[in-house]
C-alpha cells in the first residue's frame, strides 16, 4: 500500500508544482483564485513542490522510507532554481536589497545541493 501512495503523492506534487511554477492567469481566474500582481511566491512554492514530487519519485523507485540525500538534492535544486530564474528573468521586480537577499538564499541553497550531489554515493 505504501508504494502506490508514494506514487500518487509524487504525481500530485509534480502536477501542483508545475501549475504553481507557471501560475497561468486564465486558469487562476477560472478557478476563482486571486490573480496576483506577481506570481513570485506561487512559483517558488511550485518549485519546492516539484522538488518534493521528485523526492517522492526517488523514494518510490528506491524503496527508501525517508527523504534521504537524493530527495534533499531534488528539493534544494528545484526550489532555488526557480528562485534564481525569477531573479534572472525579472530583476526589476525586486528592490536592490531584496535582490541581494534572494541571491544569497539561492546561492546558498544551490551550493548545499551541489555539495550534496558531490557527496552522494553512486547507487
């Protein structure tokens, strides 16, 4: 029963993550959700949810019973990757101090993810 549940949870998180990363105004309006001036927060959450979905797929495939290093890598790189994409695509959306703060966060989280990749033992 656990494996089908992990797969269902992974699929749900991946789909919600993709939806939130792009946060399309038409769909948001059709669902009755608030149309936001900026989709920054929903898309960063989408990146994290997508990473969680990948982590769940890793657990599903490998039969692990926890997040594990591979799951942490997926979440870190997806969440921080979406944040970095926002900073590269629309730097004008943030104050100079906000850009600096968010770049520090993105670089630290991506850096942790890359260190985790380097320390990962091949399966």
